[in-house]
């Protein structure tokens, strides 16, 4: 997991510069009124899911993980906590679904981050995460971009 400000994105990404520029250009072009949905940026290699939602108070013991895609999460508006744990510290909960690139594990978080506009979080396959949680127990309306980047592009 990597957490930092957007201005430092390319320092942490071993991605080809064309992907980093595509992502940065998409973020720059986004406004708060961008429509929710999926935006193909480079075929199935890099795409963006934009969503609006209310955060949920508290935390659970369920953490999602992905294997095919690495998540780059950028908040356009609002604030949220994201709870994290190394996948090896969690027990299997649901079977990983290759078609949806999604699985759940159960356990206790190791740490959390406070995602706000101007920051990003990058989650690799070993980074189980619990997203959309209310920061400071205050429910907020958020707008987020989750870039899905083929994990093999990082190596």
C-alpha cells in the first residue's frame, strides 16, 4: 500500500509514463459533477470507476482484495477512512472470483489511512482494504475515482 499526495504519484509508480500521464490527465479533467460510471482509459489495461456514495460509520471485519488489478484510489470530494491489513494476516471469507477480480477476507485491521482530496492510495494484491468508512464517525457524501490498473504493468 502506498499513500501520498497526488503531486508525488510518479515517484511511486513503476508504471510506464504513458499510464501515469493518462491517469493524471483524467484526474485533472474531472470535476465534482463527472458522471458515475466506468471510463476506459487504455482498454482493459487501465480504466476508471467513478462513484458517489455515503460513507458508513464504524468498521467491520471484512476486507476486500484483488489479484488481477491494482487499485489507485483518488477522492474528488468528501473524506473517508480506509482500514488495511496484509492479506496473509486475514482468514479467507469468500472464494476469490476471478471474473469480478474480487474476494473477501476476515480479520482485524493493522492500520488505517484518512483519504482526502489531493491524496491517493495504491492497493496491491497483498493489501486487503476496507473502504468507504466514515472518518471521525461523521457520515459524508463522497465522490471517488478508483483506477483499475493491471497488476502486471507494475513489474
